[in-house]
C-alpha cells in the first residue's frame, strides 16, 4: 500500500489538544482525534524532547555500563549511558558525545549510528538515537547533580547472556547489546 | 556490590506522591523523593498497568506484523502484536494469547517466553513481557473498536534487514526481531 493511501485508511486527525501537565521532563496532553471511520476518540500522550543512548565498547569488547536507580520501578538496573537532548533540534551525535563524557568521562574516536527507535509510540513521542562508541579514552565523569550511578566494565558476551537470560531489563540496553553483538560478530 | 548496599548507595525514597492526572491509559504522578545524599528532588512518572507483546512466526519463518497509526508520532509504523493487561496481576501468557487472537485471529501451539523489559524506566513503570509464538493457526481477527490496523506476513530475514537499516523504529519490534533471529538461527 502506498504511504498516502495507508495514512488515509489508518490515520487519525487532531481536533483538539488539552495540556494536562507541563513538568520538568514530562509534558502531558489529552488530544481529541477523529478516527479513520469518522468517530471521535481521545489520545493521552507525552511530548518528550528526545534522547540519545550510547553503547561504549572497549578494544577488548567490554561494555561500559551503569548501575542506576530508576524511581518508577523502584530498582537499581544495568543500563548503557543515555540522556535527554538539551533542545529538540540539538545535533544528536553532539548530544551523545556530551552525555557519554558527563556520565562516564569517556571520549570516543569512532562513532557508529545504530538507528533510532520509539520506546513507547503508543503514548510518547520520545525518539532515541543509538550509537556504538569505540576507540575509547577514559577521563573523569561529571554526572548531573541529582544523578547517582556506578560504572562497570562487562564483557559484551556476558551482557548478551544476561539479555537472553532476562537479567537485563532496560529496553535500550537489550537493544544495544543485541545490535552491537551482531556488528562485532559475538 | 550486594543488592542491599547498592540500594542504599543509589536508591531514592518517596516522601510524597501527587497525582497529576488519572486518564484512560495514563496515570501521572509527581513524587517528591530523598536522594542518596539526603537532598530533595522531584520525579515525574507514569504508572501503567503492564503489557505483553508477541512475535508470531510461521513454519516458513515469516512474521505476522501490523501496520498501525501511532498518534503521538503521527506515523503509520510496523509493529508486532501487543496489548495492555486487563488488570495488573493478569496472567501474562493468557493476556498474550488474548491479544494475539484479537488483533490477528491467530492461535499458537508453541509459546516461548522471551523475557521482560521496561521501555522507559526513567519515567514509566510499564513492564512488557515478550513471547515468541509458533505453530500458528489462522482465524478471524477482532480488533478493539478504536483499533485500525493492517496485517502483513514478512520474512524474518527481511525484518532483520529492516531493523539494521533503520526501517523498523518501534522498540519492542526491533527487540523481538533480534531475539527471534538469534533463537531461530537467522
């Protein structure tokens, strides 16, 4: 099916947008839309500034990951470095370099774009761009004031097992490990 | 580091929880927390009922995917079947069987648990359990009243290329394709 016809058959049109909450990271709306059959429905959604994430891999195929507390799920989990854009149009590679440096103190010589993904397209417009970073140089990390995390270097092969065995539960980290393993032949 | 000590060093404690919005799919809170250093901070978050997603693979390794309009990103995208739980404690395998049947009309003989993931642990407690469904029997789909979608059968190998080339942007679908490809040796 061509794109235009598909959009006509499946698309929804905005009638009204009600702002519910404008917070520090969360901008919540309840929109009224017209469905493809002409009926009216409501869509609750978050507008998000966008984000980047980075899987930093050392020359001997270890990944620098973070142990970080995530309040919504009340757990410390293993994640790759990531962060929000400073503004929607920010250059995503520049943002990735900044976030990697701030969180881990790492600069990288080689950057590979691993593509974009929408973590929760049903209710959030957040778009995350993923990068593989290699040729790493280690310096001092400078996390944000309210950011507490522990860094560890874990072999990519071990992380791949952890993903398969359900020990890694963060979506972007599962994705990055699976993609990097394919690229690096692990 | 052991779990208890890690939680003490990295964990945050709830002081207060303010309900911002109680919608149809979205329950938004702004909580006041104590950081590990004793300072106060705010956490905006969504409480979500939980969800399941299913990658249904035919005997000749084609995947049944959906083309579905996602209002927050204003795009028709390719996704595997998925749906919310009816209530938080619902049996996730039963929910997966129901959602697969409703959206695609498919019953499956063989179910493999591919693990859980948090799509956006920074601001949502949504937990998704992923299943691989094989031994498929095709019947009539019964999508929800406000659900419009088109079904297609795409070779898993082709979807894998689409993931690598950035043509699949839905996080759970990227994940399911990468996991299924590993399991099925593609």
